[in-house]
């Protein structure tokens, strides 16, 4: 386990700007807006902002304010932030990002979780935070191996917490952080005291009778799921089947990487016209910059191939059931790409003890609604046996 600092060579930043300036732009059908992908006018302006005004060095300095480390687990490097609270009896909390997330996604919630008193909490609300980069992602780098599915990542997280000396800990996650956290709970029940997720997948039961009695809100969520399957899953089909082919375009073209990611900040957030309605431009570009500067577009997509290559793999990875021994909490943000039905969630999560539905926010709550997320994690943790 060795200390780590983010120090991107200036030559890499200069190359990024050169590549943006030299972009070969496609044509576009006028008037279609976002219906067929990211509009060229919007992306041109955002790319120019990235080239001329976005300050990577400021982000790099902010990330380096927090202790970071690299350790080798199961033959791969694992990068992680480890921020201990000044409150010695704080509860260890392992937070897992998803795609297209990174550890930088959680910068707004680090201080409220580790030092709660100045942020409206009590000393008993404090957490020691462990925030790793999934193998294949960002500063962990590529795995160079097959077999890194969510279960294997969960095994790495268990080993990481063991090395850090945490005998009792909780987990939090969304997107890939959901199945990874749940699998940690399944594999390490004697050490995990609770799991909080902000994305809960509830696949409808095959029996039509299961739909009887659902209210209008639940039926609307099922309707959203049906439309999402038809129109919103292009990225997952490509990354789950041909991640290597996709990687050439995204690793060679920063504007290609930008478009691939920024589309999700538009579609999965509480935005109206542009992604910045929900998430700041700089926060979006930080995520894109990290994928670009670490050249992990392809290696991060490998997790999709390993975990959801076929429909059966997808159901196995996301569908449950999750016969856990510890309490589970769910925070539902209404504009997320995934919109769960509580009745179905209770069937796959028998230890579900905490359910919160918010009136705003989407897939990236640590960026969109950090205060709501922090308060919900605190409320859930207060009920746990430590």
C-alpha cells in the first residue's frame, strides 16, 4: 500500500488541447435537438470551454487535498481515497462509484460525512471514508485480465477493508456501486453492518398478476422502464458486447469521449434543456477529463462485458434477489435512469429497512443533491448496530 498523488504531465494537457482544436466535426440534421444524440452546437461550445477555460490543475489540487493510495489486490492496482474522521469512533463507510463516475464525484460530500458538526450533523454522524476507483477505471488503470465482474470487485473491496483494519463497516453506492455493494454484503456478512444504495433495480416479475394494484406512480415507473429499454440502452449494449472496438474512438478523440459521457449527464439527471441544469459544467468535465487523461474508456467498459454481456448476465448482476443479513437502505431520486417499484424491491431485498423518495435529483446525487444524499445516509446509519 503506497501513497499516491495525481500529477498529470503538462504534455498530456497540451496534447488534449491540441486534439480538441483539431477535431473533425460531423454534420447534423437540423432541428432534431437531443433526440438523436448530443447536438453539435452544444458540443462545440462545451469542447471549446474545455480547451480554453476548464482548469484541470485546480481539480487536481483539490483531489490531492485528500489522502490517496494504490495497493495491489488480486493482481491489479486499486486506487482509493482514505479520509479518516477526527471522530475516532466514526463508522467506516466504503463508497463505490459507477459509470461514467469517478472518485471526484464525491468531493462535495466528503467533508459533511467526515466532519458532520459544521454541516448540520452530530459527532455520532461521522464516517471514516474509503472511496476506491473500480479496477479498470481512472487511477486504478486497466486490469489486463478477464473475469473482473461485480463479484470479483466485491472481493477486492473486502480485502481492501481488511487491509485497512476495519472490522465493522457500511457501504454506499449507485450505478455499479449498487451490485458491488450488495455483493460485498453477501460475501462478508460478519463485517458489513448496513448497505445504502441510491439506485435500486427492480425487474418486474414474470407473473402479470404481480402488477395488480400498483398505483399511478408505480405504473409510470414501469412505463419509463419500457421506454428506456427501447431508446436509452444503446451505451450498455455496445459496452457489454464490443468494448474493445469502442475504445479506439474514445481513447483517440477527446470530443468523442466528451460526447459519450455528457449525453448521460443530460439523460440521467434532473436536467431540462442541457446537462448543466443539474450538474455544473466543471463537474462534468472533471469526469470526462479523468477518463481521458487515464485512457480508461476501454478498460472501464470491460466491466459491462464481464457483468452484462448477455441478458442472463444482466439479470444475474442486477436483478437479485439479495438475501442479505444486514439492513439495506434505498434513496430514490426521481430523474434517475432507473426508477424502482417498492413492492418489487421488498421482494428482492428482504432486509430493506429504509426507503426515501425525493422530489428532485437524478443519477448523480452526490453532485446534484449532495445535502439530500448526506442526510439520507446519516438517517440510515443512525439505525445500524455498530
